[in-house]
């Protein structure tokens, strides 16, 4: 992995917008060109800094795609950082922290890799799968469950292609939310916990050989993380507040 901040260099790295894709008025994919010293591991997030404010964004690109960095962002209503982010255009400078962070990195100790995401939480798993499935793995197997609908499925075509190319390595499932769950709320968490638990039980995996990764809305996944741990599963998670 690359080194990060150069000795004696500036506190923040400067990236430049290569292009953006507005999936909706509130959902965007953003491609940045970062300095050669910027580093990250598949599954991590980076921190952008705009007008003195700092926010974390999941990275969808794989490390081998550097110096290009692909992010997914959702507009926060009445959020000053989001409004500033949505003003960015091709060629604009974007300060960011030199080092990425996050716990959703691939753990090779476990044969079974179970990835569960809601909405834009799919991004770190795109990074991991692009990185790990360049060539079909001999040992590890991935199961990806994405709870999303509409433009949140921007990566569905890519994932379906990966699953078709590596059918023994990747099993990809989409679960569209019911109409009453289109706006996530804490009251929906029991439905998510029940549904994901049933799906996981149906896979009939050995918890001793399995790592479960959760990424997405805290209000939907936090209870699930606790429930799975109580059932003996190993869990890593990153939540979007």
C-alpha cells in the first residue's frame, strides 16, 4: 500500500474532480484524481474537507484503480457540506485527508465472506469485490445482500457481471424495500434483523469460518449487528448516521 502524507508535505491532500454522475437530485457518483501518495485498502472510507467541514465517504474503487478514486454521496437536506459538495464540477479542487480509514477490509482468515448493505452502503463492497475478484479466488466465497431500489442499484449491472463471471465465488442478491421502508427508521430495524437472519440461516454457513460485514444506515443495521453477534457470528460494520 502507498505511503500517505509526504514528509514535510501539506496537512491535506488535494484531489481534483474528474467527473460526476448525478443518479438523482440527491444521489451522486464522484470520481476524483488523488495525489500519488494517497493510500487506502479496499473497503475503507476517505474524509473530504470543504469550507472547514469534514465528512467521511465510502470508496467504491479498488486500490489498483489509483490515482482515480470513486465515491458515492447522498445529499443531506439542509446540510451545508452537502450543498457545497453538490456544487463541485469537473476540474475543481477537493481537499481530503491523506489516510483512509475503516474496518470493512477483507479478512482472509475466513473462507466465507458475507456482505450486507443498505442503499449507498454498497460502495465499500464494490471496492472489495473489484479488488478480490480480478481473478476468481481459490478458497474464499462471497455472498452479497443489497437492500436497495431504484438508482441505489447503480452497481447492479457490474455486480451481476461479476457473479456471472465468477459463479463459484460470488452470490449476489437484491432485496427491494417494501413501500413502508423506503424511508429508513428505527421502527423498521426488527424487519431487517428478521429478514437478514433468515437469509443467513438459509445459507447454512459455519459461523466459525465466516465473517459478516454490514454497511449502511445505522437505524437499520445496528440492531442486526448485535443480534448476529449474540448468535455467534463474527461481525464488522460501518454505519451511515
